[in-house]
């Protein structure tokens, strides 16, 4: 019973989310299901992140570099990022940004926020996304700013 109570508490605290059958769907920053944020660690392990900021925080959390492959939600433009364990990032295209959008309403981050925190090829693309989705709001961050957010949330989790 202690395990069930602890599991329920982590769901209530929005640290994990479970399916109706009780399977763990996500444990931030990781998704058990495929997402558009594919993280391949330098040791070859392939993971899925819940959102763009989560993906950027994973290398610092785990202490190893990675390659992140994702796509602009507007037109599918491929976006590739190389992030060192220190958080230093290189990316293509050079104008890529992260939109930290959130939907109106209440509920877990996995539904209100995670699907909406994405990497875009440019600020203009992120602005078009916001303009075409009434009810969403949030800042557009440079990749460096988004890395800082990921580090702030996940950097000391395993330390």
C-alpha cells in the first residue's frame, strides 16, 4: 500500500503521469511514449522528452551531451540541436527559438503545457503559431534562454 500511496502522491504533485491502466506515461522530463523531441545521448541511448525545454535540460541533468532532433510545428522544418553536458548548445537553423506556450485551463503540465513548448525555426514562425491558436500565450525564448530554463528545472535533480 505504501507504493500505491507514493505513486498517487507523485501524480498529484505532477511529477509523473499515469495512463488509465496505471502505466507511467511520463516522469518529467522523460516521456514513455514517442514525442517530437527525440534526444540521443552521447552513449547512444535514445529518449523522448516531454517538451523542448525538458529536452534541453536532459544533458545537464544526466551529465552527458546529446543530439536533439525535433521539427517546427508550423511546417515540419527539421531542427537539430547539439547540447553539451555543460548546457552549451549549437543548433540549425541558426534562428531557432523555443515557444513556451501554455493553454488556458487547469490540469497537469503534460496536457496544458508540454505539447505546446516547442522549438520553431524562427521567431516569426513561433509568432504565427501563437496568432493561429487563440487561448495560448507564452514567451518566445532564444535557445540559450530555453537551455537556462531546462538547467534551472532539471540541472540539480540527480545531484
